[in-house]
C-alpha cells in the first residue's frame, strides 16, 4: 500500500487522521509541523552528536589559532547512486575541502532545500547517511536549516553544507608552495563517481557495477600530516577530474607538471564505460580522490601511508613538478609522445560516433 | 582491455613507425577523413612518430562540424515551439547556429532532451503522445541507419508524433569535392572505418581509379591509424592506387547489406550544404517522399533563417587540406571552443578543436 493511500481516510471523530508522509509547504512554515520534522528526522539522525541542539546557532570551543572554513552545495541527480547518495556526498565533499587545506574536519552546518512532495522516508534515509558519513569522518553536524519550495521549483533535495576544521600544524598548503622536483601522488583510481552517476541517471548498465569513489579524505590526509610529510599542495578531484585539478594548480603556481598516462590508475569497468561513451577518464568527476605534491624524498613514505587507508589503497606516484619552463601540465602518453593537458571548455558529452 | 589494449600497444605502434620511416623517400600528404581519426591522431601524438616529410591533413568527417548553422537554427526554431520536444545527441547542444546554440535555447525554456540513440527519442515520442518529438538526425553513413531504423519503427508502430530534422551527409561525394578542388594537395586518403563498416568500400574503387590516388580503409585506434598510414605510404612509394582495407576486423568490401537496404528504403541522396565546404552535389541523405510524414521540415513550418555571416574563419581551407589549424591567424586568439568562429572549432572532433585541446596554444 502506498503512503498516499492514507489520503482516503475519512475525518471521523474516533479515527485520528494520518497525514501522508511527504514534504508539504507546511514543513517549511516555521510552525509545529516544521518543528516535528526537525525533531523526528534531523535531531533523530544527528541527535547523538554533541552539538545538535535546537538553537539559532552552534557555540564551538576552539583551541586552535588557525582554522579552515569552507562551503559547498549539492544538487546531484539521482539522489541515490551506486556507492553513495546526496547526503554522503554533502558530508564528504565539505570534509574533503577542509582536509585539502590540511585541516582536521571538526564541525559542519547543513541546510536543506526540499521540494514539496518529497517522501519523508527519502529524507530520513539521506539524514541517516549523513550521520554515518559524519561519524566516519569524525565531524559533528552542529547546526542546520530547512526550507521547502513548491513542487516544480526545486529537484527533490538540494543540500548546502559548510564546515570548519582546525589546523594543528605549521605547514602552509597551497599551489604556490609546489617546487621543481616535487612528486605528484594520486590517491587512487579515477573516474568512478562520474561514471556511476551518469550510468545511474541514464539507466546504462555494465557487466560490473561501477560504484562511486565517494569518501571522506580526512583520515589519510591526517595520517600524512602526523607522519610529518611536508605536503606542499593538495587538491581533491571533483568536477573536471584529475586534468582540471592539475591545470588549476599549475596555473596558480605558474609551474610545469608532467604526468605519465601509464601510471594513472583507471579501473577496467571505468575504462570500458569511457570508451563506450567517448569520455576521457582524466576529465571525469571523482568524489573521494586527491592529489598531493610532496618532496621527492618523501614520496615513497607518503605512498606507503596512503596505501594503508581503505580509500587510498590504490595510491600511485603519477608524475612530478618540472619547474617553470614550460608551465602547464604535460602528459607523457603510453606511446611515448607528449601533449599538453588543458581544461575542457565545458562538461564532456558522449560523442556521436 | 581486450580489443583495446592490443591496438594501443606501444611496441606494435613503434614497429609501424619504423616501417614508415624506412619506406619514405620523399614528402607525402595524407588526409584522414574522419574527425574521430583526427582526434585519435592528435590525442595520442601519432604525428610525432612520423618522419617530418609525412604531412597529415585533417578532412571533413566530423558530422557536428559540417552541420550548417542553418540546420541548427531550424532545430532551435522547432525546439522553441511549445508543442515540440527536440531530442539531440549531446555534442550538438553547444554548437552555435547563426545567433545562438541549442543549450541557450534550452536555458530560455525550449524542451530539449539529450539522448544517446534515435531509439531513445522514439521512446520519448511513444510515452508522450501529447508532445511532437523531433530527433535532430545528424551524421554520416555510420549513424544514418540508426535514424532510418527509428523512422521505420515509428511507421510500423504508428507513432505519428515522431519526426527527424535531418542533416546527414555522405563521404564519397566530399572526397571527390576535395580531389577536384583547385590546389588540392591530398595524395592519399585514410577512409573512415566506421562509415565503411556500413557501406563497404566498393564505392571508393572508382574514385581511386579516376583520381589515381591510394585509399586505405582505416580504424580508429593508434595501431590502426599508423598501420593505415604505413599502407598508404607503401602505395605512394610504389606508385599503386588501389583501395586497401586496414580495418579488416570490422569492414567487408560489401559492407552491411541490412543497414544499406534500410538506408535505401528510408533515405535518398540530395544536394547538401556543408558548413565550411559549401554545396556538394548528391552528398546529403533526406527522407524519401514515402516517409514525408516523419520529416520535420515538411511536417512543420520551419522558418528559413539568415545565412552564415561573413567570418574570417578558414575552416573550408582546413577541411580541404590546404591549411592546418595552426596556420590560421585567429586560432587560439579570437577563435576557441568557447568562442568558435567556424566549423572546425565547433565540435570536439573538429581539427581546430583537437589542436586546441591537445597542442600548445597561442593565447
């Protein structure tokens, strides 16, 4: 029986009316229904976390001089895809942005824009996924907001998260810190998130299911810092993929980076899907991968550390910083030829033939 | 990956590069017809493995590039109607017409769906009987049978709210147009393997004879392409002018008879306007009268629009092999994938876009 069947219940005196468990405009009204939603769904999911109190804001105790602060919005379609969902993405994405600053992720806010008609059980599933991801990443969801828009004026759920992390070391991690000779370490195989989402969205199926790499990167990054790896720069690979991240870093630093095609890990199913769709995996989105620029003398140690963590087990040394003549990113192809890597003009589209 | 890695094996590629080096005694200019081949050559750097006396010229075989702005304008005009849903392949969405691209029309409210196959568009028509669904059928002989199959299926099932806006081209007339153009420097062709998978290659034999030129039907992987170049160079050095088939794992001389029969049933040849090349006789596939009910141009009153404005673009010269993208003074300066001036920059498989993406660019 569907939830909507409850609409047929007649409002007689003795029988209490059970409302359909879908989001209505009343859930954003500021009244009792909204408070009940927050209590049942969000406090229910996040309540075990220390600061999840019903207040206008969260009061945080910081015992650190430097913090990192970031924000990001999530509008993924579909909401659930192999290897993740919008909730996990919203936590991991913000955790990863903090981690890339060398910060230990500590606190996070979350704002939902819900479309009228969304099933509440869908929202519950997302909230619980956020809670799991936050627990795993060691971050607390401390404050939040909910708004409801009319049906057709949103897409089920949009989430915005912001995060604060503490910086407990003296390193400055930034593109302008990269030096000639630095090793470029990639934390694992690329392209899984983009292919998982597009397969799920378009109903494409492959022999082996491709799951998103969506994961929080705080733990492997903290492990590198604790081992006193002198990280010069880090970047998580999101939209635009590995190629775009490296080009951004090379342009910011005005340096040259050379990477070898044969060293870049791409799983067989992702390669096959990219061949089929005419995509270049170097430009396909990731949600749990990063590149780190470290001194060549610490490259092996950094690789060993990363390979002890579940989501960076497949870490590889893919290239090095070549200096400032020429600048930009160069790919050494498997055939031994070279070509520059540029940013794409827009998103990749499947080719016609 | 089986059937991929073998054809990207560096040792085998080097072997053919050596064959070419040893065989070459003088300069030769070879044109690859297909945009997919251009893309593969520039992406894997095959031209870097060739002796400097071999010049690769990049032909007009990119369907997105050669689709005239007028066709895109018609697609936009159709999509902008309240009752029409326009279905298109993804890489057509960003290609500029005279005034805007399909993506902009979509942003302004046109109902545009990106599909992977004409059958997806037919499915949309079948499940949305209140919408008039137009599929933007672009491409060469490779994609045209799929379009024909969709129309034939629509007729069989009585799906009357489905139609095609066609911009489909034929390769052999374009080869002949290039060979008979003034100042043609092309000495051998790599024919497009996928086109020949459908059509076979017997129709290329009279062209090879008439113009005394070697033609090698070639695949798309680096090893295919370098082997195709080696076969062309060996013919040029030996003075032979035959049609050879490098892509034997996919292409038979007679092609795919079922696909050819379907093409003949649904489409007929007509004079065609190519972006960058102009009108080429009998180079376009349009719907036959028996299928007029599925021809969007005949079904709807599509307004004709202004012709392409004058532009400094030299894509016509590039598509004929007379210039390279890097010879153009606008390349990378006033012309880029974000702001294309003409045919060869508008699609990722156009020669200028491939050079822009895979080569150092003046900015």
